[in-house]
């Protein structure tokens, strides 16, 4: 019985290491998808709010399948919408007269 008890910490450690390696391997893909998804969602939601005049709650319905993790927030004074994926990516689109909704420049 003591050998089984001694094996569990090593098995747990090996599982954590494998999970960390798996995350390290796919993180760029997740990050890229999050950046593209937030940029798309911010631009579409900004147009929905500022051009079409719909509520932000109604604009949430325009998100595509797979965009469930993206949350939207609005700054009415700046006429902007920010889309974000927690801890991964964020993008803001602002309404500019004559241009419509334009994404803020990305920061590297």
C-alpha cells in the first residue's frame, strides 16, 4: 500500500507536466485565434451599435459559433466597443465619422 501512495505524487506531477507541455504547444494557435476573433467581434459590434443603433445585448447575437468566450463592453462617450478573451486578447473599435467603425492600432 505504501508504494501506491508514493506513486500518486509522481503520477500527478507527470500529468501536470504533460498538460503544461500541451498548453505550450498550442498556445500560439489559441492566441492567434483569440486576437483575430476579438478584432472581428469589436468591429462588428461597433458597427451594430454605432451604425445600426442596436443595443449591445442585441449585438451579442451577431457573434458566430465558437465566439462564446469573447465578451463585449461599450464606452458610449468614446463611441467604442471592446471585445476581449480573458487573459489572452483584447481589441477596440471606434466609430469615426465618414469611416464607420475602425479598429484601434494593435500593440505588440
